[in-house]
C-alpha cells in the first residue's frame, strides 16, 4: 500500500489561501477518482476539491473553518499497489551507501547543533489541553511564542468555539499593543542578541490605527460578513492601495448592434439552443482591442511588467447572495461569435449555480463588468489584481442624437451606451487607456448589420 497527499490546489493568481468549509468524506471511507473530498471557500468561489486517485481516506490534516494555504497537504489517501509513495519525489530518496562525512564537517555540524539547541525556545506541548487546536493555530502559537495559558484564554469564534487563525492574530495584535510580548524570554539569549532583537523590533512599521467603532442604536440589524464577503472587501482595498486608478469614458452608438441582434436572436436560439445576448458581442470587441493594444494585457510584478501571451477575459457575474465572481473566458481572441456565446452562457449559468471549477476563475488577464444590467449608465470599477484594466458596460438607452449624412444632419433616435475604462496609471498612461476604449467603441459602431452567424 502507498499514500497520496491531496494538497490545496491553486485557486487563482491572487488567491493564497482558502477556508475549509465541509469534509465530504470521513476517515476510512473509500474515495473514487475525481470524487470530491472536501469543500473550500475563497474570496472568488466556493468549490469542491476532487481526489486525483482512488483509495481510502487515511488522514485529515485540517478541520472545518481552518484557513489553508495553497500547496498545503489537506488529506492523506491510502491507495492500493506496491509503487512508492506518490507524494515523494526522487530527490527525497536516500542513497543506499551514502558517502562518509568528513570529520571536520561533522565536528562543525555538531557545534552548530549545540548552538541551535542552546538558543532554541522550548517546544510548546498541547497534549495537556482538553481544547482542540488546529495544526495552523498550533504552528502560529509556536512561532509567536504564545504560552499554553495564553492560548487557553483566547475566545474562539470558530465552529463549536474553536480558536481560528483570525482569533490568534487578533490576540497577538492586542498583546503587542499592551506591551506584553516577549515576557517569556529564554535565559540563554545573550545580551548582544537581545540588543539585536530590540533593534529589529524598533524598525517594525507602526501599526495602522484601528477603525473607530460604529454606533448601533435600537432597531439596527447587525449582519456578519461571510468569509467570501470579508475576502472580497480586503481584495478591493488592496487593489486601491496597489494601483493608481484612473478612468476614461466613451459614449458609443450601438444601434447597428441592437438591430442586428434583434434580427438574428430567434434564429440563433433555434439553431444553437443558446440565447444570443449582447455580452459575447462586447467580449469579441474587447478581445480584438486587446490584440491591437497588448500593453493593456499585462501585469505588474515589482519593477517588472509581465506581458501576457494569452488573452483571457474575466466576466464579472453577480451571485444570488449578493457576492461577485469572475469566471474567465480563456483564449477569447480565438473564439468565433458562436463559440463566445456558448462559453459566456455556460460560465454565467454555472456561476449562478455555484458549479464553477477552481481552474475556471484563474488566469484572467483583463476583466469586463456589466453595470448596465442593473440600470447604471456608467461606473468606475476597481481593477481585479494583478491585472491593469477593467471595462464597465453601461446600460443601453434610446436617446435623441445628431445623425450626419451626405445630405446633411438631422435628429434621430439611436441606441447608445457608455464604456468606462479603469486602468492602472503606474503602467498605462492616459493616451493608451483612452485609445484602447475608443478602439472597443469603434468596433461596435462599425458593426456589420448584414453579418452572418
């Protein structure tokens, strides 16, 4: 028999951790290939994590409500066969006849080990506690030097009163502000080392002031933010702090697009079994503009710019619970209009039913959001990190407009909308940001009313 380590998969470029919400299998239960083992929640999606092998669940490494980092082992599965442990790479094998270590090197190693033992803090022992602590909480307690008495005093906000990562971090912030950190100093630390620690402590950035409590009066209802809501809120604040947001707006005459869709939507639905909405048309226009201006299809990494090879357009979709999710249309520039319509409809339907896979919300290089679906004329959306631009589609309205012809100018009723382009002014200047959104507008205004689909 061999063992397989089931790890938390990558959920997206900006997602580093997830909360375990439900175990779908118990220890000792059989697991089939691709069968879901547990459910997780991030700021972008709630998802099931399937098994990559067949076997029996041998071990759970985390509990419900624990926060897990991407790449951490969540479960161990026992599989049949004589092959070696799949989770162990060839570099971890030990040679049968290792070469003897030179005596001076061995002596030096011994000295280093003695020094490490002399300054190492005592290992925290949790066996005497009747309270349950997750592996993540234990690790934080060990790293931060939280004593057993201190850990026992923390009020847990997790399921059944369990202490969560957030509870421990809040305790550390409070302890630091009260000046109690470092009270259990090891007597073996030298004066020089103490001075070094003190110097490092003094260089730490000053804590941000805590938000002023909001007063609550009789009759007010307090609604706790969901885990996804908290992560979305933090993601938005981080984006504003990261990117220098600036906007460009263009009004577009989409009369040709509206008339063409009205003429073709019934035949398209009968032939393809899919509704023909405006969204795939707009996505086609955006993909064409990104191809023309590849420096909008980029990300910033420190002092480097990453120019993306693929054009993967995120499509912001509202969920029934009020949260937002952004499924990604991969290689959007390679899809024809029929393929784009089918992809858009499929992603939108599965978004609403919480059926998206983790891979379908990552890898986006640019995002489009339809604020017009809620009646908004235009909006100023926040950039979806690590991208550098996002386009908001306003509501289509019938407006009186000046129409220029060879015979002169006259007033007519036209279908118009606003495009709002938010972009990162650190790397996208006003000229590029403006030309990009104008290119999208030109593509839509030049729509061929006789186009075949």
